[in-house]
């Protein structure tokens, strides 16, 4: 079972329906951009104490699964 299914939420009225972390206003995209900018897990957790290590892993897993589905559909 995928960890992200219990962590990633999508609500039409929140952040334009983007996938968010546990109903917060922090999106999967936000987490990916922070990581891409060079922030470590520890940096993110320090700046956003409401997040957990599992949240960051779930965001990565969700993005990977979404990418996989895109490639399979192509």
C-alpha cells in the first residue's frame, strides 16, 4: 500500500485543487520545489514544523506515481 494515500489530499476549493499534505495549504508541488532548490528534509522540517518526514516522503512517492501514470498513458 502506498503511504501517500493516507497523507495527500485533494480538495477542489483549496490551493486550486492541487494535491496538498494532510489537508494543509502546503502542496506536493511546494515540497518538490523546496527539495529541488537544495533544501534538505531537515531544512524543510525546521522551516515547517507542521510537516513530518513521512509527509515529505509521501509527496515524493505521489509525484513518482503520477509521473509513472503519465508515462504509461503516453
